C-alpha cells in the first residue's frame, strides 16, 4: 500500500512542511523544509517484509506531536497556467501539455507547494490547474521555471480568487482572463 503524509506548520520564515512516503517496499523518503524552496530529502531503509505504511505513520507522529497538520484539499488555492492553441495544432499540443504537467508537478513536489490537479483543452486554450499551498510563491516559481525552459513566451499565469483571476504573468495583461 502506498501512503504519503504531507504535513504543514506555519513558521516565521513561511510555511514549514514535511512529506513522508514509501518510495518502494523497502524505502521511506522524507522531504522537509520551507514551502517554496527545494526541500531537503532523506531516505530510510525499512526491514524486508516490514509494513512501510506503518513506518510512514510512525515517522510522521513526532511531527504531528509538534503541531504539523495536513492541509485539506479545500484549503489549497488554484493557480492556472494557460497557453493559446490553434484548433489545427491541438492534437500536437497534447504531448507538450503532458510534458508541461510533469515539469510543473515536479516543481510543486520538490518545493512542497502542491501538485498538478489536471488540465483541459478547448476554446482556443490549454489550461493546467495547480493546487497550491502558497499561490503567490507557486506562480513565481512557475514563471521562473518556464523562463528557464524557454516556455514562457505564450504563457499566462493566473491565481484563482473565487470567481475572478489575478494574472501574475504577463504583468499588465489588459484583456480579461478566462477559462
């Protein structure tokens, strides 16, 4: 059985997190640090035949005792990464969208800031939905990653705020953002 504990606790320097999960049947991984920065990873071997899910829970107990708690999905905030697409190139864009989702999911995972929740294509756009702990940090991290990978040119990054959206990239975008 695969189990992952994602626990968080507010701190002066930002939100502190620890993610503990069974990487294989004999290996547990613990990622810990401040949300938005690369988490420090440690690995621990588990005795052959031992229940890794029980070991994950045991490793998580001291953190829970110190006030670390999971953040319910309902408290995560949505960041959208949007690209314009042409109906003639929509099929070709699917592969690019899958690669983008993998890159963004890795970024959010190693910084403890959430995960990719899915995507859609239609109405001339591709949208990738990110569920984040800190949407402002996530939007900045996504922008930096897309610039580094030279994928920023046509991108729009927005934070959902109820039924409206705050476009964080490109700055000064004057048309209405929509899905």
